[in-house]
C-alpha cells in the first residue's frame, strides 16, 4: 500500500471532531503555545534592546570612571569624537527639609544641560523634560512614595535643599545604569556641588556619553572606543557602545529566555505522557478497524502509515493552534512587562521562535505516539478479533526492540535541537 492509498484511508477514518484525540490536542496546543510565547517574547525584547541602543545608553559611546572626573586632556579627546554629556552617580540619603528622622537611600544622578543626548525624560504629568536646572530635582516614584512628597515639595540631600520639579515616569537611559540601591533623583551639577557629597574618596562614578556626528552611521563605535581607551591605557576607563548598551540586561534576558524554554520543554515532555495515553486510547477504540484492514490484506507497515498520518494531521492542527495562541499572547505579556523591560510593540512574528516551537511539538508528538503505533501494528488480526473475550497479550520484548529506534531517535532529536539552538550550550546540556 502506497502513501496515497494510506492517506485516503486515513482521511476517511479520521473523525474531524477529533473524538479520542482531544487529549493529544490539548497537550500539544498548551505546550507549543508556551514555547512560542516565550521564544517570541524573548526575541521581541532582544530586538527592542538592539534598536534602542542609543537611547538606552544615552549616546553612541559611554566612558565611565570610578572615583574621579576626567582630566582636561581626556575631555578634549572625547569632545573630538562628538558632543559630550557629562554626569555623576553616587549613593546618597534623601530627607524631608524639617529634619525628619525618615531617610530614603537614593541613587543621586547629576547631569549637565546636554542630557539626554538621545530620547527624552517623561514626567508623570506627561511632560517631556531634559536636565533639571539650579536646585530643581526630578525624583523617581519610589522617593515620592516613601517621603510623601510631590511636585513642588522640598527634600534635602546632603547640604542641598532641592525643589521637586516633577516625578519621573520614564527615564530614557535607566536600563543601562545597572544595579542601584535606591530610586533615582536627578539633579544639576550645581545642586550636586551644593550637597557637599563629592569629597576626596567619595564613591562616585563619572559617566561621559558621546553623540557621534550625524549619529555615527558611517563609523564603527567599537573601534572608536578601543582607540580612545588605548590612548589612555592607565586611566581606568570602562567603555560601552550603543551596540552593547546594557550587556547585563542582554545576558539576563537571554539566560531567562533559555531557562523558560527549557522549563516549557520539560512541561511539554511530561505532557507527552498524556499524548501517549491519548493515542493508546484512540487506537484501542479502533481495534476492530485495524483487524478488518489486516484481514483484507493490509500489512503492519500499512497500518502504521494510516494511523501515523492521522496522528500527523491532528498534531499539525494542534501545533498551528498553539503557535497562534503564542503569538496572540505575546502583546499581553509585553504590556505586562513594559514597566520593567523594553518590548517590541504590537503583534510580533518571530519566524525562528515559531519554527523552533513547531519542531519541538512535532518531535514530542512523534516520540510519544510511536509506542502505541508500534504496538498496534504488531498484533495479528485474529488476536485483535479475540480481544473482546481474551485480552491481548503484549509481547514486550519484541515491542521494546521495535519501539527503541523511533523513541530513541525522537529523544535524541529533542536533545540535539535544544543544545544546538541554545545561546548557552552548557545550560542546555
């Protein structure tokens, strides 16, 4: 019997309401949807990080120094590259001006008038703003909540009495700043000097962001950064470029995405037990049809072809439905994470993630549907006919020998695919 004849028999025997195969459908839909959603969301975050590199970094280049400001020669070298915005970060304590005992640890960020070089600061009232001037400060919502202050109020940091100009809704370069021990307070260099916190030995980090002429489209920012640090080899500069605006966040997103994919794959593998049980029940209900086909001359491989095609159709429909659910779920997950991570807006189609989810779903379905299919093809016709009065005896040794190849190949394919597509091979292995 050829594949064409097997397909015609499979199509006639398939119940398009999928009675008996609904367990297979549910397990595959849920597992594939989880894999598709995780892969698509991870890709959307990574692409958004790459496309917003300038905004996240605050420039095309960033040079950081610990516990000191740049010298005149170093500043001149940076200005030769493009427009420079200088800033300083340090830990501080914010208090109410009346000397209240309540103090809030904050990340004090002093920026000059050119900040931000890319993007804009957004306040809670929707107003776009740049760097604060004089003794004005932009404060993060955490400061406002803990001290009970709002726009127009006062707070004291060190010796400086600051007026709150607004509460920050979106800080353009927040994700590239790294770990902080408290919410942000943004002030001017004059306010930082008035605070008296910058003294010899103060734990400060001076950051210099550079905007290249015309966005630096025709130059390699990494080459410029390497040349600059080579010019000042003992200065202690830490250089970043717009292509790696937040390497820590990139690593976190990649590893978390890979971890979630492995968790979803493990869950799908466990669901494979349900797939195997569902296929077994389905074939058990069609025992009479299998016996009739064998009596009419169908060989064991013909039986395997017919029901393999039926499993393939049901699996393909389940995988397609899972992919659609995964794609539809991604915007909802992105909206929920928008306050924490940058996510590409709208419906995202990530071909690589969807193909990977479909491949995992197909391999799981094949691996766990193989044992009941092998058992069905091995039973002789008369034994199937007598099964109602005399239970079928499973020839386990022969069945195990026959099932070993497809199950082993399926598991090997899943493991190989997981390791080959993982950014961190050691974690996947």
